[in-house]
C-alpha cells in the first residue's frame, strides 16, 4: 500500500525527465488501468517505445481516441520501423494535414517512397526537408540511383546507346553501373570495352557477388572474342568463389569445343543429369572418348527424360554412330532412319541418310545402299557429304557390276567431278590400289601426274611417300634418295624434314657410307621426336669409324637424356664393345651388370657377360652366366640350346668333360633347329672319340 501511494505522489513525467523509465512505465500502466486518460495512454505508449516494445506501443497509441498531432507522428515512426509502410504513410499524411508540412513527416514519406522505388516522388518529399550534409548526400545518391534505374530501363527497351550515356553519368554505385555498362557494350558487340569494365569490378570491388558475376560475364566475353584460355581462367576464378553448375559446364564445353575430351570429362563429371544440355554433353564426351557403352546408356536415358530436347537429332546421330562402329548395322540403320523421319531439316539429316547407305554397303546390300545414297540430295547435304555420297555411288555401282573395275569407277568419279575436294584423295587411292595389285609402273605414272597437277597441295607430300614405296618395290634406291632429298629441301614439306633425313641416314648407313649417314643424323639431333634415335645411330657410326671417345660420349648422352630409351639395351652393348676393344674387360662386365639393374635379367645380357669371361679365360664364370642365360630363355628352346652349347664349351675349356657331355646332350634334346641338333651331336661325338 505504501508503494502505491508513493507512485501516485510522483507523476510519470518526473520519472521520464529523470530517465527512470522502469518507474515511469509502472506508473503509467497503473494509471491507464484505473484512469484511461490521454496522458496515461500517451505516457505508457512512450515507455513501451523506449523499451523497444513496438507492437505494444502501437496498441497504446491506437487506443487514444482523440489523437493529437504527436500521436500521428509516433504511429508513423512505429509503423515505419515495423515495415508497414502504407500505414506509416497514412499517419504522416494525417500529421501533415493537421499541422501543415512537417519536415520530419516529409523525410519519412521520402524514405517510404524510396523503398518503393518511386524515386521521383521521394525526391519531392526530400526537397521539403531542411538542408544538411546527410540530405545533400542522400539526394545525390537518389539522383544517381534514379539514373541507374533509367539506364536499366533503357537497356530493357533495347536502347543500348542511351543506356550507355546514362550509365556513364552514374556516380556512387560502383560495380552496378560498370556491370550495366559492360552489358550495354556487349549488346552493341564492343566486347573489348565490356571486358575492361568487368575487369575493373573484379579488381576493385569488395562485393563478392558482383565480383563473381563479373568473372562469369568476362568469361562469356572472352569466349566471344575467341580467347579461350583467358575465359578458362575467369571461370576457374569464379568457381573458387562459389560452386556453380553453369560455370562448370561452360568450362568443360571450352575443352569439348577444342576436342580435349579428357579435360572436358573432368568438368562434366559431377553435373546433374536433370539438365538437358548437361546430360547430352556428358554422353557426347563419353562417345568421343570411346566409352561407347556408357555413352549409349546415357543417350538412351536422355531420350526418355528429354523427348523434345534441342539435342535430339545429335543424340540420335551419335546412337547410330555407336552401333555403326560396333558393326551393329541394322540398329544403326534404325536410328538414322528415325533421325531422317523426325528431323528432316536437321543439319545431320544428310549425313544420317548417307550413314544408312554406308550401313547397307557394309553388309553388301548394294541395291539398298544405292537407293539410300540417291536420297541424300533431298536433305540439303553439305559439299563434303555430297561429294562423299557421289563417290560411294560410283563404288556401289562397281559392286553391282555396272563398272568393270574399282579403278574404272574411281576414275569416272574423278572425271565427272573435277572440282570436288575428294579428287586428289581418290587419285591417291587409285595409285595405292594399282600398287597393291603390283602394277608398279601404272601406280608410278598416276603418282607423277598427281605431283604435277597439285604441286601446292599438302597431300602431294603423301604422293611422294607413295612414290618411295613404289621405288622400294622395284629396288631403285637412287630414285628413293631423290625423293627424300626433295622432301628435305622443299619448304612445303617441312613436316617431312626429319622423316626424310632419318630415312636418308638409314640408306647411307646400309650402304656403308658413314660420313653421309652421320651428316643426315646430325640434321635431326634437335628434333625431339628423332633425337633419341639420332644419338644412338651417331654412336654406332662413331664406333664403326673407330672414334671410340666420340661413340662413348654419345652413348652417355643417350643414357642421361633417355634413361628409359628403347635403344638402351643396344647402347649398353655398344658401350661394352668399346671397352672390350680397349681391353677393359672388367669395366665392360660392370656395364652389363648395370644394364641388368635397369632392364632386368635378360638372357642376352648373360650371354654377353659369359662371352667376356670366356675371352679372358675365366671359364667358370663364363659357364655360370651361360647357364643363367639358359634358365631365362624359358620357352625359346633354340636359344636355350645355344646357351647350353656355350656352357659345354666352357666346361671343355676347364677339362670338365662330364659336365660338357651333359650340357651337349641337353642341348640336343631341347633344340628344335636341325642345325643345332647336328652341332650338339658333333660335340658329343668329339668327347666320345677322345
């Protein structure tokens, strides 16, 4: 009772002025419950507002029947803070109606219009508030925001140049204006400027979302500019910020477009099958990687999930191609026939119709093949498909016995289609057929005509290689040399330079013209593809010429540069020979033991070691290595027999005739060659006679 009297004696205003809000709240709640006057509700509402009880404060202010202007103000503020902007605006407008334009009301009304993206109306309210730094800054933002909105609208309307002008005038909104400007430049095909703007956001913005968007769009611009490597870097950077299937797909597609299917598969791997293009490209990549089973399964599933896919014709074509490659020609025909029927306007329709013909051709149904080929012209074939089809028609007519020979059919195609890109290939094919039929001079005549008619074609080099084959068949080495000399000196045959030099080196080596061979092998020392072989061949030549140090240097170079060289065995054997010729038998043996560590226990190496021991009259070690060689020859019976004969010779050298007899007898038993059997018999007889 005493506490109540105490509260009554001290009005709430005193507590409010003293910032004793808890006591003020208790006072006004008590008074409003016993005497619900304006002052009681007003005081209680203020206390609730101070305590952050916004809904309670609204209830108390709304409970006041006769509202003074300040009640409208507080209700406007409360509804604004609660996000009820329409109710807030009603109360601020009521306040303005009672007291004229109050700048605080206009400020809030301006903020409400701003939140509703009604920038022009917001500006009208802000213009009725007192000037201040905050207002000037806010108005500046508002004006630039309005320009940004207008620029976006111009962009949506397709007025890209007007949008560019407006974006260029925008201040404050860094990132948004640059991205909008970049999009606008992209629409007028100025992708370089677009890329510069995206880069400015990437390099200067702290907003991860804007940076990520700029990276993705910069990648798109790079792809349009055909700068694939840079596009990939943008996409990889983007994916480091946030995982995104669209970016992963685009990254994979850059590799797919460059026929780098292994790399493409890495990025396509975890993409969901629920998206049309993702599933199609995953399947397509598997097809090109030769994983036909998985590709087929995925494509069949793709057809079920996306029956109206934009990739439908491509998917069907690949399914047909898979079965064609498997020689499942009937299934291939079904898929290609489906493609032609459902997608007659597809760019794949002509190729599919030709595929039907090829399938029939491969199963020797030549009448059906001919009918299919003749339909190709109805599907707007590309020039190469058209030419291939015409060529196949001529071949098919030969198999239908309409032409006397395949050469006749091919020549007829050449004569009737002189402008076709296939003419040169077809003539080369004719020359090869003549060669296979051992009509060498007819083939040579055709080749010479090709070289004369197409001096600048890249395929002419292939004609020269065919010419070499012909001269090899008829044994004309001098003409072979001339062809390779031509390929070596002709600027249009650069890709054949090392090949020709290598072949000339081989020819002169076989002719024992070592200086000439050395010259040509030196020409290819700097070619990565031929360097390994060139080093070994040069080492061999130096050895033959007696230039032992030079030979050893080249062998060491081969071993150091190509530790897994295919010539490693021969190189070590050659090095062994060098040491042996100098009388360094122990060093030679050590080299061969080192070779065993590198290439394993090859029996040929043990034979070489045995021979070295034999030459130094260390017959026990010689026999030991010959016997090891015999064990490792395994199923090579003649080689094993030869090793046993050598072991027998070593035994004879130390007077162990009993062992020698045993080895010779074993050699006779396992040898398949009559010569070796006779040799073993002779050695056994010599022991018996003694």
